[in-house]
């Protein structure tokens, strides 16, 4: 485990390397590598650990009663996940799946409570606040009724995140359709219309926003 690299993660910000090395043992941390397509947590699991993405990309996927999958979250380094379920001991409503090969650090919430490390608690609280902001963005993306408006809301958010009007998104077409809660063919049609109208350009998952309000 590369302690120096871990000190640069937001979750361990402000914790010195020698202190962190001792802390990781006290909070029962463990590293796990996942292959693309593997499930990190499964829908219905009752978990007791928070996950921290060190490398790779994950999707949070919900499956309804008829088997339709819906991507509700996208995770990459240095995101955390599972904190609400681990603390509440409620069954997972979604699965966490590796979209690429992934390297995850897990920490046990019960051990973390016993240690009660002030800086670690502060950092996790800040990361939870950031996730709430991301959830607010997601709500804004799926609130518009038209598919074109949802696409533009999503692309506007991505442009803000990347500080550029040109960027790559982490989804293929089906995943983007699932994320925006729309039909894939309708999504493709709306993308074509937006491109034809000179509002966006794209090739596969690379997008460029040409027109802004």
C-alpha cells in the first residue's frame, strides 16, 4: 500500500503519512482489485464498509422488477461510495459495478467510529456534501421533459466539471440513456438533431458544445 499516495486523497487530506499508516490498521482497511464487469457491492447487500476508488471507474446500477438496468451514479478516483448504506445497515438499493479494472480501498465504519479520528471524520463529511451536490446536478439533468434538454443539461454539467466546452464523457450511448432515464434510440435521434442544428459536435464519447445560452 502506497501510504504517500494515499495522503494525497481527499479522504485522508491533512493526515501525515506516519499517522495514516497507523490509522489504516485501526480502521480495518483493505485493498481489493476488481476486473471490468465485476460487482463490488450487489443490490440487496447489507454492507459495513465504505469504498474509496483509488483507480478505475465504477457505475452505480439499479435493476427494477422486470430487469431493466438504470445507471444512477458514475464513480472514479478519488470518489467514496457506500457510506450511507454502511452506516445505516440498510440493504443496497443499487449494485456497484466495475466499468473498468478498478482498485478499491475499503474502510470499516464500526472501526472508524471507535477510532473517532477528527480529521478523517471531517474529510468524509466534506465528501458526503460533495456527493449531495452531484445528486442535485443529477436531479437537474432529469427534470426537463424533453430529451434534448436533458442532454444539454448533462453536457453543460460536464463542460463545467472539465472547465472546457470539449471533453470526453464516461458513458457509451446505452449507459447515457440509462443515466438520463430515456430510450436509447430516442437519445440517438435527439443527439443527431442537436448536431444538425449546430449546437453540439460529437464522435463516440467525445463531445464539443458549440452554442451556449
